């Protein structure tokens, strides 16, 4: 049960980091164009 909770938290934080990276990359692309 504990493993399931930690896995969920890891997945959620990974999604947040992933979307954050996309936003950062998007901002960089706009500046260079």
C-alpha cells in the first residue's frame, strides 16, 4: 500500500516537472524566433 502511494507521488511530480520543462522550452523557442 505504501509503495502505491509513493509511486503515485513520483508519477505526479514527474508530470509536473515534464509540463514545466515544456513551458520553459516553449518560452525559449519564442525568444529565439
